[in-house]
C-alpha cells in the first residue's frame, strides 16, 4: 500500500548520513575545547608538483579549498615569504567566512608554511592558525602531511577551532577527488 511505502521511505530519512556524522564530531570538538595541533595525512595519485600547484594556484585552489556545502568566494596565496594568504568561503545561504594570513616559509615543491587566521564579523582574528604543509613522494604518488596549530585564541573562537580537523579532512578529500579526476 502507499501508506506502507511512505513508512519505508520516511524511515530511511532517519538514517544518519555523512553530514550528520560530521556535525556530531563538530559538536563534540566544540565541547572539548581542544587546542592541540591537528595533523592530517593523505596520499594522492599525482605528482608533488601538481599538489604544489593545487595549493598555490588560485584557479586550482578554488576548485577544492572548501568544505562540504561551501564554495570559494575568493582565494589568494602569494607563494613567497611574507606573501598574503586570503580565503573567503560562502555557505549556501550566502554567509561568508573569511580568513587571512601570510606565507612564512616556502621550499617549492616540498614545504609551505603559512598562517590563515579566521576572522570575526569585525575582521579581527579569532585565533592564529599556523599551517605546516609537507609534500613528499611515495610509491603511490604525493604524500601530504598538513599540521594546523592554533594559538592566540580569542573568546568565542571554539566553533572555528572545532572545525579545523573536519574542515581540512573535507578539503583534502576534495583535493583527492580532483587528483583522481582525469
């Protein structure tokens, strides 16, 4: 009967999905107030040079540098010490989240260190986020190790800090998908 089909359909809606799991991790991270560095590793089926370009070429970065349900509204990374880094991410409802920082060190195509500090509504940094990116070669392609270290944490920064691990995992998943796309 159509009522039975409706019951089956509605019961399938209650099954937690990928976004629900991320939201539960995010809520737990906010509650934990953990300020420990976040380290994420990936092996991508591409060259170290291609990964370097993906991080430093704005046209490529705009394709992957966003978590699920966001788009890149603006991206800038000047690949030299002291160079500007700026990212603006847009949610589906139009809300923008901005971050800015600077390149600290560069060793093309092996290592890139930069800050990227999330901003509040008054354009003040919520915290400093130092990003240490290492790109090595493995038998399977390019091995990425990214460590993000928060410091100088301001009041009410917990939601942004809590999103570091989940956000970067999603970003690197996007980069992996881009690397796998012919």
